[in-house]
C-alpha cells in the first residue's frame, strides 16, 4: 500500500512530480465531466457552447480555465517527470519506463483531440494539419486520413469522434497509470545516487506523503 511503501530516504522534490501528475489527471477528469455536461459536439454549435459555458453557466469560466490551464500544468509536470527519469536513470526500470512512454503518448493524443473541440480557427486547422501528417505513410496514408476524418475533409464526423476519444482516453490513462504504479511498487523508486538503497528506506507516509501534499496545494493555488 501507499502508506507503508518503503521509499529511499534520500529522494528529493524531483520525485514529487509523479503524484502531482495524478492530481492533474483527477482535476482534468473532474473539470472535463462538468464541461461535457454543457458542450455540444456539433460544428454548428460547438464554438457557441464554449461561449455559453464561459458566460452563462455558473462558474463555467472558472471550470473551463482550470481545465485549459490544467492541461498545460499536466505537460509541465510530465516533462519534469521525464527529465528527472532521464537524468537519474529511471529508464533502467524497463517495465515502468515503457508504460510511462505509453502514458505520454496517450496524454498527447488526449490533449490533441481536446484542442480541436472548441472548433475555432486554430482547432480546425490544427486538426487538418496534424491529421494530414499521416498522409505521408506510403500506400495507405490518404485512405487512413479520410478514415480518421470520416469524410473528405475535417467536418462534423471528425468533431464527434474526437469528442468521443477525448472523453474515453482519460479512463484508459487511469488504467495505464495503475499498471505504471504496479511496476513501480515491484521495483521500488530509484534515488539520486543511482545505488541500491534497500538498507536505507523509510515508509512513504509520513515522510513523503506530506511533501506530496504540499506540492498538491501549490498546484491547486497556481490553477486557481
């Protein structure tokens, strides 16, 4: 369990970002669920539904801004988490690292399809340009792009399926995160020295849980 998990006694604040990513994921899912209650996945009303959320729904502007800025915070924490892993050699724990790479790809996909949902100019052309990159694949590229679009251009079918993916992918991320943690508990965390630290471990709680709590409070203050 988290409470009595043995953790190296010398890990620093750089090891906080894993738990902060968990917090970011929870914030994104909760705010996203509230936004989904008012969002309309149709090209004729998607943009106006966003305006409706911001102007008419009580605290809609706050929930939308937390969701938008929370995505940026998510990626800041991800890059710092990956940077720490590269610097301190966390990639040596292959299973944990590989699941982490899968998680990065899932989060990037979720963020991309979410970027399209407001259906502004940046959304439309972002979807057009990024999906068109797949047309470079020999033989099947063009057919693959049209299959993703659901037609001959980015249109209503594209928006509805992107909204579906944006709604479902975070739950896939939760499952992959659970596997990530399972492998982490199997191997244990590495530490700044890069040496085995089995004789020098302390319980996760209270030594690191309080540090994580302080980091969580800072993230919440920044987002608000």
